[in-house]
């Protein structure tokens, strides 16, 4: 998967520059890559957060039960095991 590169199309940059007179913002727009499509806006997310210890435990617990579909009772059992483990 290619790395996301944030960019603004030239039409978008021009529209912003017409409205903004702050030099710091204008400098920032100048440093931002220009998208190939003049009307494009490419925003890149921060990605996903790492899973918590509880999420990892619950995942492994449910996998160990070899379920064919979600079972609320199995999830309750895993949550109980987590609480006992955490003491």
C-alpha cells in the first residue's frame, strides 16, 4: 500500500489564499504538496491505535474457544478471566 502524501489541488490552494492573509498559513500552504487534480484534497489519517492489553487478551481468549460465531456467554467468560487475572 503506497504511503499517503497529504496534498491540496491548485484550485483549492488558490481559494484558500484569497481568503487567508496570515503569513504563517500562506507559508504552510506553500510547503504542502500540490495534488495532480486541481480540485483534489488528500488528507492522511494518523493510522490506528495499538490494541490494548484487554483487547489482545479477549482476542486470544475467544480464539482459544474455537467458536464458529460470536457467543456473548463466551465473551462474558473472557471478561471474567480478565478481571480475575488483573486481580
